[in-house]
C-alpha cells in the first residue's frame, strides 16, 4: 500500500497579496517546494490541490478545488478524494510552510509503518504540520473538515490517536502569510543555504 502526499495550495493569499502557491522562494515556487517535500519524503503519488491559481506542477497530480474560497476543509476533501484506492494513508502538507524538510515526511511514514494511525510532526513538542492520516479515519476527517479548519477538529477530537514525531531538527513550521513573512523566510533560507 502506498502513502499519498497531499499538498494544500488553493488559497488566494489575501494577506500576502497573491496566491501563495506561485510565490517564489529560494528559486522555486512554493507549490514546487511542497511537491518536492512530499515526493522526497517518500509519499507517492503527490496530489496538489489548487484553487485561486492554476499551475502545472511537475511530478504531481493537480486537482482543482472549485470551492477553494470556503477554506482549507474543502481542499482537504478534494485531496483525500483524489487519492487512489491503494493508498493506505495520506501525508497532508501546506504550501505556505516552506521550511519543513522531507525528513519530517519520512518520519511520519516510518511511524505509520510501525503501527501509528494518525501522526503529526511536532516542533519543540507542539503539533504542527505535516500530518499523516490513515485511510480508515478519512470519513470522519472529512465530516469535521469545515471552513478553514482542515484536519484540526478531528485531531482535537481524538488526541488518543495522535502520535507526535519530533521534527524541529529537520525543519521549521514557519508560515508564510504576509509580505513581512516572505522577507523573513527569504533571509532564513539565504542564511541556511537551502
């Protein structure tokens, strides 16, 4: 059974002033960085959910969320529904967290292979993204994914299912939401050489 990678990249980037998927950072678009994160981390196939912007993404299946403006929940639903039947789980990542490394995805997949059903990357002990969801939980995830919540309501309703995997040593969950964030992340990338 395969583990799908789903990149949520449908938003308009209102605070940033442009769709985040198309923003360039370190010489590549965020949508391409996120696709590489999932692919290099061992997810296959990689599914990119787009909405406000259209883009060709090499090495990924792109799907359009016609309801992208309703929030992340609808994009998560489109992504999970696009996953092939032979996928036992999916790793969900966000395009606007470009400093997360592929090692985080590998750790989530390894935890799943060791028996974990729901796995969240943690940074200094705090759960963030990406998140791995075993297929048997997808119906409830979809039921609870309303508006901009994504998988969070499911995770909060079932803390006993969540295995945290520390990933602070292989990346950072910094969000890119504003022009100031973009400037800061460009500086961090330049200093780290990534």
